[in-house]
C-alpha cells in the first residue's frame, strides 16, 4: 500500500472530500476517509500507470525536475512584477482571490508571493533601471529637462522631471527621471532643491541646457536658483491667453449657460435615453455631450463644438414637454447664444489643433513656436468684417495677450532659444516671420554660438531613408518679411501686427 500523497496524484477531490474523480478515466468515486478503495481502483483499472509511478525516480531526474520548477517559478514572478509595473496596477492584486485562482489554474505548482515580496522586487528593479539610465546619460554632452508639479486624485502632491536629449544618431530620446511625492510647500527654493537633487542623482549637473516648465512664478524662481536656461511651456502660455477671452462678460455668460445645459441633460437618465433614441435619425451624429473642465480650456472648446453639432437634437429635446418639464425649458439656448457657440467653436478650433500639434514627444517643436504665434496673429486672430462683435472681442483679447507674452517684435525675442531653433530648422530658416533687423540679430546670435557646436557627425547610413518633414499647420501660409518700422508689441493695435 503506497503512502497517501502518492494516491492523491491520481485523484481530484470534490466538495467537502465526499467524492473524488479519477484523473485518468474521469470516473467519480465516493471517499469516506480511507484511500484503500481508491488504490484498488488504480490497480484494477490502471495497472500500467501504477507500475510506472511505483518506480523510484533517479537522482538525476529528480534534480533536473526541481531545477526546472525553480526556474519556472522565478520567470512567473518576474512576469508578475512586470505586469504590476507596466499596467500601473496596485501591488495588492497578488493577494486578490481572482488572481490567485488564475495562477492556480495555469500554474498549479506555483506559489504566489505576498505583496511585500513583489514590492521588494519592484524596488530592486527600480534601482537597476536607475543605475542603467545614469550610466547611459554619462555619454550625453547636453540635455534638457521638463518639470511640473501636480496633485493626484487623493490630493497628494507630486513632482515629475523628464529628461530629453538627441542621440549620436540624431534621434530624440526622453526618460522620466523621477515622479516623487512633494509634501512640502511648492516654493521656488524647495523646487530648486528638488531639481538639483534630481540632476545630481543622475549625474547630469552642469549639462542641463534648458528647463521647460509652466508660467508659475515659483517655477521661474527655481530655474533662477538652479541657473538653468528657462523656457515656458507653449501649451500652457497659449491656454493662459485663451483663458483671458473666456473672462469676457458676453463669452462667460454663454459658456456658463452651456455648462448648465450640458449638466442638466447628463444628469437626467430620461433626457439621455431620449437623446440616444433621436440619434437613430439618419444624418444625426451619434455623439454624447461633453462637460468641460475649467482647468483645461480645450475641453471647453470640445463642449461648444459638440453642442453646435447637436443643436437640432437639443433644441427639439428641450421643447418636447413629454421629456422636459416646463420649469426646465429656460435652460435651452436662445438663437443669439447658439450663434455665439458656433462662432466661438470656429475661432477656437485652430487653437485646439495648435495645442495638439505642439504636444508632441517625437518631434522637435521649439523651432515652431514663433512661426505659429505670428501665423495665429496674422491669420486666425485677425478680425474681418464678417465677424460679430463677440468674435472680434475674443480675437482681440487673445491676440493682445499673445503679443504681451511672446513679444514677437521685440529685439530680445530675436536672440531667444525658439527663434535660434527656427533659424536651424530648414522649414523656417528664412525667418520670414521676423523683421529684417530682427533677422540680423538672430544670425549674429547664432554665429556667436558656433564655437559650442560639436563638429563630430555620425557616419551616414546609406540604407536609412531620409525622414519626412513635419507638415505645417493649415493656417501657416508663407508671408513677406516684415520691416523694422512696423509697430512694436506695446504699440500694436488689437487686430494688426
């Protein structure tokens, strides 16, 4: 009679151990606490299997089998760690019943580690990746960083720093250096300490050329303390300029009315169901309404554009007394307000495209800042006779704010990093967005920096194809070079250069 463990290699226990199922023939047998009748079934029905199992395994076979099991378990653990890191999953997932049931099915012999084990494995992997990244950055002569502070849904404050550089093969590479909790006050001094600590940790101190950040004063103070080249985020600056237009009384009133209408419909299951039913009508886009977020101006444009698209459905819906109470019909927009919604949507569409166009990781965008700004001022934001009073006011406010922030006609602008980058960009090397005098300043500034440019070039790869140029935005049409006697930023009228 074999031991109990050997008997159970042939059977699977059922609920409460009252019955078992043979793994070899799927026959179900009763089990009342003794294994005698189970072993008799094996000897009678499966003698060949019984003789094979009774043979003693060799030491070599036992050693190899155990080694394979250990290697398999280690690989599974690595995959679990990779899953948690890659998919941003909570470490507690390894203790969830569903996850354990899954691994028990696909790898019955695998023992799922506890969360403390997974946490220690993640930290060990982080140390390895950090050391490898610091080693790779040792060969990078010049780098730039992007930084921002943000708050999680749990109201915890964090700071993120991302590094950018161009490889020896002229390819753009970026690495997230840190995302760490920052519970202390976000003063300029505290931010400077964080940035200096990050640069020291990865060994790039003294090699950071520029730091891209938002327009907050504390961040600007931090850049001064760290003695880094400062460059404001184009998207954030554009958002601030557009935000000033939303503060106009006529615009603010219409946008507030739109928020109330969207909120009223989205909070009513009856109205939402009726709206989806009316989407069955041909030629009606089957899109849901969008509620904007005040901290993201492009979400306001998305809300206005969706309202304009669904105007007919919404107007009919709000006038239908079967689904809309009479007391709520005042939430419907008037004809004049619908006109403002349509006009605002058209004006903001170019700015939304610009924001998406400049929010890129794999394309150089610094050289496109001033070509885009001047094109916006000369084309999109130039008032025309067909514009309503509200649209003229919106264009004028945004254009004036862009001139104040970017100062495209200023002498100092001609020697700034974005303009120097435009001179090196084959698409904008003519600098047709600057005056003749500004172009001379830019060329002189670049010539003074030639000594800092490395002359070592990589060996050309004849098999590699030439990368295609990034197309310009649709509103960026070529124009004549400006003259030096045109009005400055301070003297410019709202709708002229």
